[in-house]
């Protein structure tokens, strides 16, 4: 399944309650797919720069 179909499937499944993600499905998530499906990513709650981002494609926080 390509990324666009994966996102569409899980958005529909979440809205309709027709399926639940398996560990295999969760392993397929990236920052971009999690934001597209759920509207957020765990990296947004990291709080400080010492926490590791959950996905390799999470945006890097700029140091101020």
C-alpha cells in the first residue's frame, strides 16, 4: 500500500471505527503519516532537546 492510501485508509478507519492499528501498522508510521492521520506527532510533546524524537523524519528543534 502506498503512503497516500495508507493515510486515507487509517483516517477513514479512525473516523468510522472500522479497524485498529496493529503493531505492524504502528511500525509503518512516520512523523508525516502520524500528523496526517491523527493531527499530531509525539515529537511535539518532547519539551526539551534532550528527548529523542519518535521518528527519523521529525523536524529538528532550533536552539534559540
